[in-house]
C-alpha cells in the first residue's frame, strides 16, 4: 500500500516542481527553441529567395551581355558596311572624276586638233594660193586666157574655203 | 582511454577478490545473512538515511520525523528513535506496521499516527527535484541571458535543450494536436525530467542517490494521478461521448450499458497501468541488482573457491544490470511521458475536424 506520508510529500513536491517549471522553466526553453527554429526556417527561406534572385540576376546579366554582344556585332557589321560603302563611293567618284577628266581632255584634244587642223588647212591654202599666185604670175603675162584662169581659180578657192580666203 | 579502462579493470578485480573476505567478515558472527530484510531495506522507505556500516557503527543521516498522534504534533529527528520510544512513539518491529512509527492506544494495540515524516524517499525526492529544477531553470536562465538567434547553446543549455527538444518534438507533438501542445508540454516535460532524474539517482548507490523513489508506488501513484487529471479534466465532448455512447451496436449499450462500463473502467486502468509499469520496472531493476550483490554474501559459506567464482559472476552481472538500468531509466521516463501524451491526445481526438467544420 502506498504510504500516506510519502504520498502527501510526493504530491506537494511534484506539484511544486511542476508549477515552478511550468512558470519559469519549460515555456522559456520551448518558446526560445521555437523562436530559433522559426528564425532558422526564415533564414533558409530568405537564403532560398536570395538564391533565386541571384539566379535571376545572373540570367539577366547573361541576357544583357548577350544583348551587348549582339549590339557590338551589329555595330561592327554596320561600320564595316559603312566603310565598304565609303570606299565604294570614293572609288566610284574617283572613277567618275577620272572619266570626266579623260572626257574633258579628249574634247580639249579634239578641239586643239580641230583648231590645229583648220590652221594647217588655212596655212596650206595660203601656201597653195601663194604657190598658185607665183605660178599664175609667171604665166599671166603670156596669155589672155590667163586672166580667165585666175578668176576661175579664185572662184574655186573661194568656193572651197571662204573663211580661209577671208583671212 | 585504454589506460583508464585498464586501471578500472584492475581496481574492479581487486575489489572482486577482496569481496569474499569482506563478506566473510560480515557473516562471521555465525548469523545467517538476512537477504530478504536487506533487500526490502534497500528498496523500501526508512526514517533515516542509512549510508554504510563501518565496523559496528552505522553511518546514518537522521531525517526529521513529523507525526500527528493522539497527543498532538510531534517533530523530532529520527536519531531520537534509536534508543527506544520517544514521546510515546517508536518504530514497530514485525507485525502489520513493520518499520513504521507507531504508538500504543488505550488497549495496547499498535496504531499508526498521521505520519508525514521526511523519510528517506521524501528526502530523495527533494534532492532529485532540486536537481531537476537546477537543470531546467539553469537552461531557462541561459536562454533568458543569451540571444538565442546569435548563439548556440552552451553549458547546461546544450545538455538540456536537446532532451527538451526530443520530448517536445517527438513525443508531445507526435501525440497531441498542435493547438494543445503548449498547454500540456510543461506537464509532460516536467514528468519526463522528474522520472528520468529520479530513475538515474535511484541507480547511484550512495548518498544523494540511492533512494528508491520511482520504484515506490506512492510516487508513481501521484504521477499517474497527474496524468489522469490532465487527461480527463480538459477532455473534449467527443472523448466523453466515446465513453458513454460509443459507436457500437445499440444492444451493447442500451439495456445493459456493457461497453460504457468497460470504457469507464478504461479511464482508470490507463493511469493505473502507468503507475504499475513505472513502479514495477524500477523496483524490479533495483531488486535484481541487489540480488546479484547478495550472491557474494550468500556464497560465503560454500568455501572460498565457489565464493570467489560466484563473486566474479555476481559483480559481472551487477555491472551488466547497472548498464541495463541506465537504459531502463530512460525508457521508463520515455514510456510514461509518451503514454501520457497519447492519452491526452486521445482526449482531444476529433477536434481538428470540428474546428475545420466551424
């Protein structure tokens, strides 16, 4: 049989222990442990979120780098194109210029040639007139027909080359 | 480590070899060693705390005796009882109240006064409770003084916290609905630590330990009573309905309330089983260890050869049993707490569903 005295004391002691521990003991420990557990859980959650953010950031970074590289490529390509264009244009211009110069030179040469030809022609005409005059002067005194001939010749030469005669 | 083990083994061997000699000393007066008295003397309660016997002198710690007899209150140290009756009170020898303080009534019969003495077990309970309080409040103090978010527990907190966590997370949260955990956790944790410390202190054979507290039915009775109160005082409607109007065929409950009566008994048998389980396990453990030790003294008369061998066997098994008792100390605390939690959980069954309905 349980002893009354021991029963009494056990009841007193255990209830006291229980009261003290329930007031100042276990709630402190469990709440603190809970608090820490929550904190750890939150930290883990936060770490996960940060991780996700980092992943997103690095993705974004990669995307930006890719974009920049593309841009660079585009710019380089455009620059190359522009350069090619400029070169081509310059070449074309140069070619045109050259062609123009050649054409001008040609026309000038033509004109020079023309004027030279006409000078030569008039010179030749003068010479031939002079020669003819000398020949005619020699024969004019002998024949009356000579006069006719001269007239005929003058007319002919006038007909042939009026400006040269005018000169 | 190896060196420590070697020294320990050497010391043990010397002790074992000298044990028969001591035993022979004890038994040389020709008197038979009274195993039964010795055994129950160690397991039972007493008015003084007997530590050892050196020669013919008993080393005892006297404890206060508080008695209300027919002549009023008496309060004195137990050492006063050594020399016969004191203030009409004396320790009964034999009979119904063997070893208890009694007085003689008018007819010369021995009657028991109202006795709330601080006996060995009460003193043991006080010491063990102080240890429990020291441990748990020390841990709580650490938490109050430190920032729990920045520091890992050190010292006493590092010892107690994992145990609290283990009990709280594994036993309490596993058995009791979440919303009631906080309410019951202090009781269950206190019961766990109280039983564990008392069990462990019971294994220690010398002074602050050695009181057979959890192996005493009065102690386990109070613990079981607390569980009984915790279960039934705050039980919900569903629990009571299951007892008085369970879901069984009607003829099992209408003319003769067969199942309700059984269920009603169940209310009492559950804590009763808790009480007996803890008491029997701890008491049996102590009894077995004491029995092994007794073998040393019992075999003295069989000659040194048998005595020596048996002593060796007895000490070996004693050590083995002590290790087993360490395990049992924990297991019984665990089982008591877990079953209490399960019973409390049963008293709150079906509440989650109701809460979600409303």
